[in-house]
């Protein structure tokens, strides 16, 4: 997000029973602006929410309330410590309020999807309400477009009439002439001071709390000092700091080593006390201060300065340099840093809470870069793609080319989803434990090197193996989330690949043939086993 908000919102609606490749895709400014509005509603005074409330349409009002409560549910999965009881409680609240047949704020979800959510509510996972979220976003698009059209109509009703009036008389023309003459004279007199004025304006930008900065304090902060050096280099003013540091080094040598301090004095005189710097047009010293330095050096002209300058002369030079650093460059540096911090704070302030939490957790897992996290609609779309056999197989082959373990990551994510379905089936606990063991033996602690067959941090794998009984049904939550964040980075590139019909059709055919061979092999196995039993 730059300049308030710059996330790209893509909303994907999938046709039930079809693959992702044949799904209906919405990519319009309407859905993008609606999602942006929903994420920023609390900053905008809940304008869209109030529109839905005042419309008299109960379905619109229920859907917008459900969307906000659903974001609170999602946030529970990205806390530092997972609270299963709190998750279960919030899931039951959402179901009872918005989904159940007798819900007080029904959202109009199809009965099949209601049944699907009901059967998966214990234990509740993050993707439990994905079908309902898709539905309410589709419903809310209608009031959003209506509100936008009403706003446009309201603004069009205010007619702007431009009217120019000018007093055209002899006295007015004479005044205009005098103004032009005085302006031209003023411009000529101020041309030489333009650069100084610009610097003064920038100096005034420094906030009051940054007034009177101290160079010595800055030097003690290594990180700040390096930033200040880079700032001076950018503004071609590093000579001031180099001069100050060299004289400071000379001061430390003065009492310890006479020979080294004399050599340093010669070096300082050669590098800085010349017409290019201290006695030049861009000198940190005034004419009077330059004369004082010459006087402390034994008088005479600067061309006849001795090789070894007195300590008093060098300290006078250092004071002039320090004054310019502290009065001009240091306030500018702090003002620029302060402005940058404010801009960063504004960006973070307006970033949607749910996206911030997802980014925070994903960074902790080590699989997300600094790019902005995509909205929930894209995440839902990617989940459905991984659950589609054909698309998932295509995607697996696609990511396998990017890294050895990425293809295994797709399989791991699918197996964890099957494990979740097993939990929802309320079968015998021994069967669930066998499934957990199979996933661990295959992907987390494999007998075939390497032991870790998926791209997750080793400490995550260790936690799963050592604390499998304590973690309960959420044993693979962090690992699956880590893999999902890693794979999601390749999803946009895969979508571009899908847009090439020839290559996509060829790979699609190969995948279908592989799936048919797999099913045919399983059928032969079953037939052979049946014949053997006879």
C-alpha cells in the first residue's frame, strides 16, 4: 500500500463442480474498490455499512456484519498462542448467528454449503467459512455498485459555473505595469540567494523536538552515524564530517604521540586548508573566522601557512566545521528521518489488520517477503485450486521446476486437508493417529534422506514430532500455513502460464492421462485382490 492503499484485489468466483481453469473470474474496479472499502471501513466511519443499514435490505445488512465478524475469526489463527476453545466458541457464534437454518441474521447461503460448514465445525479450521465468505462478497457487490452510482448522481447535481470578472480601466492597467516592473527587479535581486532560501526552507521543516542536535551524541550511535554519513554523501557534503573526524583524531594523538600528531597536522593542512575547501567559496567559516585561523597559525597569508599547524588553529577549524554540521546538515538529516518515520507509520496505520497479522505470522515462519499480503478472496481461490485434482497436479509439476521440495509441499498441504476431513468425520481416534503418523513419516521425519521432505523450518518439524499429543487437531497448523505462504508466491506466475492455451492444453492432457493410468492401476489391483479371495 503506497499513498494510503495500493493492494491489488482480485476476486475469483469458482463454479461448483468445475476446475479452476474453467472458473468465472471477476477482475473489475467495482470488486476491488469494494474490498478496499471493507478493509478501511473503520477508518472511514463505516460509510458503506451505514448505507446497507439504511437501505432497508436485511440481507445486505446481515452480509456486511458477517464479513466483519469473520475477520475477527480469521485473526484468532494468527495469534502468538493458539486458543482452540476461543476458536471453537467464535465458530459456533458465527454459525448460529449467520449460517444456521434458524439464524437471526441469515445471509442466504445455499443449504448444501450450510450442511458442509456444519459437518466441519468441530474442530474448526481457518477455511471453515470460505464458502460463506465467497457468497457474501457476491451479495455485497450489488449494494456497493448502487452506492457508487448514487454518489455519482449526487455530485453531478451540483453544477459548477465559472465566471471571470476583471476591472479594465486606465488605473488598473497602470497598476499592472508597475507590478510587473517591481516583480522583475525583485527577481534580479534574489537570484543569488535562491539556493540559500531553499536550504532555509528545508531547515524550517525540522520539527521543534529535533532542535539543537549534538554531533557527539550522534557519533556514539553507530547505526545513526552510518546513516548520517550516507546522507552527507548524497548531498555532496561529506568533506565537513571527514574534516571534523580527522581533527578529532589529531586531538586524541596530541597528548600521546607527538610525532604522529605532527604528521596528522600536516595531513589535515594539505587536505582541508586550501582554496578548494576551508578557504574556498563553500567554506564552513566566514571571512572573519578564516582570518582568526590564519592569526593562530602565525599570521600571514594562507599561501604561506606552515606545514605544522598549531592546536589552537586546528581547534578553530573544527569549531567552524562542527557549527555547520550541527546547524545545517544534522537538522536536515533528522527532519528527513522524521518525515520518513511518519510516512511509514501512516502506511502501517492504514494497513488492514487481518493482512498485517497474516504477514506477521508468515514472516515468523520465514516464508514470506516484504510484499503486501493478498486479500482473503485470493487466498480462498488458491485453496480451491489446491483441492482441485487437475489444477493441483498441474501446479505441483509447475513448482517442482522451481525447487526440489516445492512439489512435496503441494502433496503435504493436500494430505493435511485430508487429515482435517478425517477429524471432522469423528472416526476412531486410532485411525486419526495413524494418519498423523503417516504424514510425519512421509514428510516430517522420513526414513529416506533428507528426513525433512518439505520446506519448513527445522524447529517447526521438531515441535510436531515432540509435541504431537499436546497440539491436538491443530498439530499441522503452522507447517501447513508455512507451506501455503511459500506456494502462494508462485500462484500469480502459474496463472500467467495458464493463460497460454497451447502449453496449458498440452500439460493438462498429460496430467489427465497420468490420473487415468493411476485409477486404472488401482482398479486392476482391486480386481486382482477380489479374484485372489475367491
